[in-house]
C-alpha cells in the first residue's frame, strides 16, 4: 500500500510538471492555442528576405501583432503576408508596411508607419504601400563592382 501511494504521488507530480512546462512554453512562445484574437490584414511584398511566421509587427517601436502566414501569390508572384493585429489597433488605409532587421544581422520584423487617412483597413483588407527589406548583399555587390 505504501509503495502504491509513493508511485501515485510521483506520477501526479510528473503530470503536473509536464502541464506546467506546456503552459509556460505556450505563454513564452506567444502562441495561440484556442482562437485567434486580432484583426487579420494582408500586405504584399516583392521580397520578404527571411521574414518568418511569428515575426513581430510594430508601430512606433511597440509590438501590435505578429505575422501569421506567408504565402506566394501566384497571380503576380509576390509574397502575401498575413498579419494578425491586436483588435484595439486600427491601421489607416495609407499606412506603409516595411520589413526591417534588428541590428546588422538580427531577426526580421514588420514596421508599420501610420498614415493620415481617415479610412481604416478592415479585417481581411490589405495595406497597399509596402517596402521590401534592404538587401545588404546586393548593395555590397554594387559597391564592389562599381555600379553604385
């Protein structure tokens, strides 16, 4: 009987530990398990240059969302990026979405420069003005071969 109680308590402790680890992984990874909270909008870029799903979306240096999905638009061969923006944040129709890099070789993220329009991009809408990331390799190549 004593051995059974010990095995039962160790088993319960182990299960509680696994559940706590799973909870922390989900919270720290900022993953959504049940439902998506936010407004889904789109932006099309000629090149995403290493941007990945889950990348941060910022306005004025403040995180306002994440990149949910990146697909290829087969009509015009551009990258279609789905952004999941917090519900309280409204993006103007003339906003500009740019792909930036943290530091010289850091992670990629999307920065949205606010516009001045009164019209707001609705859920499923699209940011029309986009800027692809700065290609450092291409710039060095132009500099080296004298095509600046």
